[in-house]
C-alpha cells in the first residue's frame, strides 16, 4: 500500500499569533483530490485552506509530531 501524498504548509504570517504559530506541518492530501473545508495535519493541527502557505520543504521550525508521522508513513511502503 502506498503512503498517502502530503503537502508541507504553515499558517501565513497575517494569521499567525506568534513565530511559534508558523511551524510547518505535514498535511495528508485527500485520496479523491478534493479540497477539504479544513486541512488537518498529522499532529491534529487544523488550518483553513485560505490561511495556509504551501512550502517546497520544511521551513523554519517543523512540527516534530508531523515530521515523525510523515516519515513513518513514507517508510511503511
């Protein structure tokens, strides 16, 4: 079974309460490619799609729970 594809994103600066709030999270993408009303990261962090900034890779401080969950999902292939 293939690991679910994911996107790395963080809260855009105008919506973040602090720099800590701008940690990058890993969000599994829906299997049917639809845009959900709320993006839920591996760690359980929720973000509204219009408030997210997609990243090419981890930037700033990555969420360690997301990082580990994404790595484990990739290694189970």
